[in-house]
C-alpha cells in the first residue's frame, strides 16, 4: 500500500451519510474502512489500527461515546485521532 494512503474507519449507521463520507475519504486519496454498528467498529479496531476514526455518536447498539472511551483506554489505539460527527445537538 502507498505509504501516503491512510486508512480511515468510518463508523456511521446512516447509509446515505456513510456513502458521502466514503467518497470524501476516497477523493482525499485514502482507504475507507466501514462499520455501521458499534460492534462492527470494535471488530475493525481489534483487527487493525486505522490512521483516523470518523464516528457517529448515535449508533444502534453501542453509543459512540463508549467506543471513544474504549479507544482512549487502550495503549494500542489511544493515539488515533477521532472526529465526531453526529446529528445530536450538544
């Protein structure tokens, strides 16, 4: 794989938004990894170490905040940058 081509884990349950994010990541020259549930995201995170995580907070099974806490608790994943995108008002 090209050393400049980074992997981006997209954790999003909305298919339309996920498709937009995939196109954005590909156009930036990077490799998207896709998860539509928290469980799928945790599977990716146990198998690989993406360069960036784009995460929705409102997932159907495990909330995004819990996934972020897991990422930050592990020495293997705590340094991965995380971008939160959500429809929730805060």
